[in-house]
């Protein structure tokens, strides 16, 4: 299957994006931002639809909408956002706007499907470079801010007491999430970004109690799921996204069983 | 090492309610200073003001150190430990190491982490999830996280509350050892007068609008004053209770 350019491209792009999602996901879970991530991906959908309607580069539309969206979330205060109903309001509004732009622009159903469900076959060389640049940017930013982000995500009280600028850390992280979401939407679609960003991380924390271990395992699960998805999709012609999500879900449920077993062993010991 | 902690005419209010008013305090370096007083007196508020988490309306807090910015270690009164995010004690302690931007720890940081875990006797808990630790173990982990930063000033907010007597003594012995080994200055809030008597060099007794500092004997032996300070808040509690009973809500109040 590697004789085809499009499969090579899909593997390169998919692997990079999986690593990025796996790493950032650990912090999304630790900061209880799954629903914010979900909302930002829908805002991204609106952005991409707007780009199609206005005839601009989809990445520009995605970035503009998701960055503005995450600043908005930051302003409203993440804490309130976690429980409040406003999240569903914004999510629905974004979805509605996306549908509006698609219809205004008279966009074909094909493109709408790609936006929502993703497409791994249409990735050209230029897209690859874009993806390389953006994932590297996100990963380097996460590395540079690692200690602060880690402290604030896993022990906010401690981080605040140690004098870390927790408000800026929070906003910085939301912006990174926006960038990561924008690049990921183009490959896996708006509906599944959320799963690639949260399910591997949620699974990883069931297997290990070390933060670095969670990051490694989460990216590993994400990468394996993408590879599994691409290979299975190639041979069966069923949607790649289905296999990706199925793999992640299985690792999550196996994780729950493993976690239970360990708890029981600990209780006996 | 810390040269001095001085608080002058501190005033803090929330929504117009004055919690701290004209509070002044002078702490010598290397001291263990106990803060006692009834609930709601503003003890935690005082520590948070020293940390800079609360901005006082008036007054100043002076911390000075030789040739560097003073580092404050803080063990807060309450901390949400999410059972869903079971990170191990070792990682939780190392969160405190934020003086570098490298993602991985240096050899020196690893050594310090190891030393502090031996010091606080948390090394055998290293791999256990923090959420699964006992109260005493948890407090030692929190203390270790504060100590890896090599604080000049250590603020402990009821760190021995809810611990059994053995665990209380163990915790306070650790704090005392930190004072001896690194010359840390300690402010600790504590409700147990026995602990205060055993470990404090000085005491700040506080209730709303009334502050008294002195050595251990002069404060703890003044039974009349202690009774006065603690009784008044106790009376409030009784009145409150009677109030809810007379309004016919005694059943729901007691079932809560
Ligand atoms: N952030 C805050 N906003 C409003 N009121 C507060 C805040 N923090 C503390 N208070 C009030 O200040 C008073 C003193 O609180 P605190 O310092 O926690 O008392 P203590 O630690 O002595 O029990 C309490 O009545 C509390 O309700
Ligand atoms: Mg308090």
C-alpha cells in the first residue's frame, strides 16, 4: 500500500497529528477541558465552512475561529465553562453557523462530509509541510511550558501558591488547543478531533500514575490507532475514522479492566 | 536565608467586611511562629496575603532575603485531590520543581527530589497515587512538594488537623528538622495547643479585630484571655444553632 503517494502522505500526516493529540490530550484531561475541546472543534467547523464560503484557505478560517473561540472561553472563565449550560449554547451556535455558511456558499455535500468526518486521502505535499510546521510548533511550545503547565494542570492550588501566572498558563493552553484542533480537523474531521485528543489520554491514565508515562502512552495509543485505522481502511474500504475510534475505545475499556485488577491487587496486598 | 518578615498595619476586607484590621507582626528568621484563633478569624487570609494571593487594601508585608528573591513554601488548608487523576506521589512532589524550563529534570534536581523524599519519609510512597494516601502521608507529600523549592519561609495552614496524634508529631518533627537544617522560617496555623506548646517559639493569637503576640507561656498560660477569644466565637455558634432550631428546621438541620 506504500506504493501510493496518498498513503505515504496519510501515514506521515496521521502520525504527526496523533503524537500531538496524544501529548496535548493528557493536559486536556488533567484540566477537565474535554468539553471545551469538543466546543472548540465545533467552532473550527464553523470556521472551515466560513472559509469555504468566503473562498479563503480553510486553515486560515479554522485558525481565526478557533483562536477567537478559545480567547472567548478564557475570558468567560474556564471554571464556569466546565459546568455551565453556556457550553451547549456556544456549541450549538457554532454548528448552526457552520451549516449556514455551507448553505450560503452552496458548498457540495462532499466537502461538508470531509469537514465533519475527515479525509485522509486528499493530503498533498504542501499539506504535509503545513502539518509538520504546526505540530512542531505545538510540541515545542508544550515542551517549553511543560513544567508550568504540568504544575498548573495537576495541582492548581500548588501552582498558584508557587507564584505561577495561572491565568496566562490557562489562556496559553487554550490557544495551543485551538491551533492543534485546527490542523487536526483537516485530517480527521470536526466530529472526531475530540476523540483523538481525549480518548488516548483518558486511556493512558488508567495504565500509569506517572505524568511522563501518561504522555508517552497516550501518544503511543494515538499513533497506533491511526496506523491501525489507515491499514484497516485501506484493506476494507470502510471509513478510517471508524477504525481509529474503535481502537482508542478498546484501549480505554481494556484500561478500565486493567485498572480494576490493579486496584484489587493493591487491596489484597 | 530569610532576614526578616515584617507586617505593618495590614488591612484586608472582602465585600466591605473587614477581616484583618491593623495587623502587625514581626517574625525573626529561623523561628517557628504559631497562629491560633477561632474559625473565621482570618488566619488563612493572613497567610494568603503573605503569599500575594490576596491583595491587602492597606499596609505592607516586607520579606527580605540576602541577595535573592525570597521563596515561599505553602501547604494550603484544602486541596482537591482528584481520584480520577491518580498521579503518583513522586510526580506530585516534583511538580514543585519549576526553576528551570527544560522539560526533563537535571541531575541536581533528581538528587534534591530524592533527598527530600528521604527527608520526609515519602520515598516508599513514591509510586502510590496521591489520592490513595492516608491523611498523614498526604500532608508529608504536600510538605515535600513545598520543600523541593528550598523555601526561605514555610507557611502551613492547619497541616496537622485531622491527623492522629502520632502523625501530628511526625509532621511537626519534620518541620522542626527543616528549621534546623536549612534555617527555614515557619508560620503555622494550628488548633492543637499541645502541638503549639511543643513546637512554637512565638504565638500570634487572633480573632476579628484583636491580635496578641507573645512567647508561648505568656499566651497559652493566660487562660482568661484564651477563654475570652475562643468563647466569644463559641457563643456565636450556639446562638446560631438555637436560631435554626426555633425556626422549626431542627430536623433537616440535624440530618445534614
Ligand atoms: N475570597 C474570599 N471572599 C470573601 N470572603 C472571604 C474570602 N476568603 C475568606 N473570606 C472570609 O474571611 C473570613 C476569614 O476567613 P479565613 O481567613 O479562612 O479564616 P480562618 O482561616 O481563620 O478560619 C471568613 O469569614 C471567610 O468567609
Ligand atoms: Mg483557615
